[in-house]
C-alpha cells in the first residue's frame, strides 16, 4: 500500500511537471 501510494504520488508529480512544461510552451 505504501509503495502504491508512492507510485501514484510520483506519477502525479511527473504529470504536474509535464503540464507545467506545456504551459510554458
């Protein structure tokens, strides 16, 4: 469960980073 939560959190962070990049573009 902890690993799963970390995975989701990591994926969310990556998605947020991509959205930020697209926004800059």
